[in-house]
């Protein structure tokens, strides 16, 4: 796959489905890149699935830059989207542009994502004026957990659904290159997808979106068994596999099976012989000379 860019994502509207997934560090970026991810989101879900917080609002811009930079060092072909954390784009237009710029300059993000519709238009437009592509995010926006009164499916009533549609139009008209629709009824996602001219990427939004995104740790079964939303499909149970592997390692230590021959360094026979002589005759005046000889041997082996 050639390098994905924001304009290429936008041009895929109505075409082949877009594949998007989260990654938070160098090895997970390599994994999703090898699998062919077209969009890699360094999501603020890092707060939950990597850092053990119970909400995304705990994560700061510095933490997001730290994780985005690790993903960028993997040089993936997928477009790297850095998630703007809570309060990094809420206080002023100037701070928003500065913070988005830090995600790009220090973190290596190639686009940023931020949550909200009309309310955030000034900020979104200013970031795009600074030549940074923006991905929108509507519906169940986790940074609004307290305002929403919990993680609840959004747009279930006609009025709320209509408002979300209007937000989607506003974002598309402003020039975002894609919009994540999270936790909304499939019929609403379908209407939004049909009406706006930028790709929609669904997570808990049904099958009609132009693409789909999931949190990597959820689909790999890498969590600690916490609650998983209804929309997650698990493709592996890596946490269980990892526990079994570590248990086997401990069992091998206890039984003496680890380390084996292949995992052990050996000394040249001549050096071993000198060592044995030195150990057998600790008062030997040659001990100092022999000791030097052994140290030289060891240095060579490393
Ligand atoms: O942070 C994240 O992982 C996200 C996705 C759920 C879209 O925003």
C-alpha cells in the first residue's frame, strides 16, 4: 500500500470501505501497518486501554504527543491521526491551533481528530487554516461523558438525530476530510453517510458507513476482561495467550528446563581449563595473570 494521506481518504467517499484502527506505540503501529491499516488513530482511548484510567478525559496533550511520536517512528503507510485530548481545543482558537501544531510537529501526526459539531466549528476551521487536516467525531463522544450522563448511544430520538445530521453537514462544509460516527443508530449513520460528501467512519454505527474503526486492544482481547461495548468484535484473546506464555516460562524456571543449551553462553575449553586450575589453587601467584586472561576472554565473547 502506498502512503495514505488525508486527501486520499476524502477521495474514497462512496468507494471501497476505509479501514481504521487505533495504535498507541511502536509495536502496535508496526502490527496494524503490517495488516494494512489505512488510517491509524492514536486515540485518547490510550487512557483506558493502555494507561488504566477509567475515562479518556484523564489524558493530557503531552501524553498524546508521547504516544503519537512512538507510532510515527514506525513510519506506517496508514495516515497517522492524532487525537486531541479534552481541554486541548475547548478554551480558545489560539490554544487549539497551537496544540494541534504540537501534535503534528512534536508527535508526527499527519492529521488531528477532535470531538463535536457546531460548538467546535471555529476551532476546527482555524486548525485547517493552519494546514492541518481535521477528522470530525460525532455521536457518543467520550470526552463528553459527564455532559451526556454516561456512555450512552446518541441520536436515538428524532430531534437529537436531526441535530447530529446538521452537525455532520457543518463539519463537511467546513472541510473536514472524514467524520467518525460513534454510538449512533444505524439508520442515522446511513442518512448522514448518504447526505454528506466526506467519508463517515463508524464505531457502533452500523454497516452503512464508508469505513469502520475499532480500538486495537478490544479486538485483540488485550484488555483485563473489563466491560466491552456491544459493537466490539473480538478476533483474538491475546491477554489469555500472554498469561499462558508467562505461566509456562515460570514453570520452566522451576523445573530447570529454562535456560536450555540454546539459551546459554559457553566458554572456550582452554579458558575453562585455566579457570578450573585457578579455582583449584587459589594461592597460586599466577592467579592475577590468569584472572586478566579470563577477563580478556569474556570481553571477546560478549
Ligand atoms: O480514542 C479512540 O479510540 C477513538 C475511537 C473510538 C474513534 O476516538
